[in-house]
C-alpha cells in the first residue's frame, strides 16, 4: 500500500503538467461582460467600472451637486441619454411642465424619466404627472441618491433614459413643522 501511495505521489505532478499542456489557450481574450445582473441591487459591489467613455455615469453626489464621469457639477442636472445639462429648478416646487418642456421636442423619446427629488421623495402634482405621460414617458420618482444609481443601471443596459436631478441637500420648505 505504501509503495502504491508513493507511485501516485510521484506521478501526480507529471500528470497535472501534461494536462495543462493539453488545454487549449484562449486566442482572443476579451473583457468579460458586466456581472452586475448576477447580484441583487443591495450588494455593495461596484461592477460597472468599465463604462464606455461616451456614456454618462454618476459617481458621487454631494449636498450641492454631483460628480459625473469624473467632473464635478454644482446644482440641478438634466440628463437625456448621454447628454448632460444644467437645469433651472433649485427646489422641488419649481419643477413644472415648463421646466421639463424639452421633452416635447426630444427624439427619440426616452422610455422613462427618473426624477431625483433631493434628499426625500416628494409627491408629484397631477399636472406634472399628466404632462410627463403625455410625452410618452414613464415616471420614476426617487431621492437623488437612488435616482442616480437607477440612471446608471438603465443607461449601462443601453436603454433610452432621461433623468432630472435636484442636489441631495436641497432645502425643502415642507420639512419643518411649525406651530402658529
């Protein structure tokens, strides 16, 4: 029995070496596709670092603005596909159909508008909700932190998506309770 074990131990490294030589080497080593879909949204793993240069990616947010593709932007932002522009509203009550009127002319029409309300999710007035529906878009209302993450995911999937973001630290006039 001992002789047999020595023989196995002596030949095992040679067997492994010969098997490695027989394995074909891959000829074209491409970057693997994103594995993001294999994890839940709650995992704290960043798997979308290899985003094409022409694609917008929100990397960070502050109380006064956002970092997009390594550039810091102050104030509210409006994104349509991979186009980024400054946006006039400074607080949620200033978001009106007029502030979103660009969506009446944009083609192709984004399938969804992600509205980042700042620190807290706010109820959307029926007039604004009706305007957004009339353009052919769906509406997703989130706090700005989650809105930026959702935008990144949908944009990375290649979907036509639009987003309107208020800074995360936007002052909300309805958040304090006063007794008069």
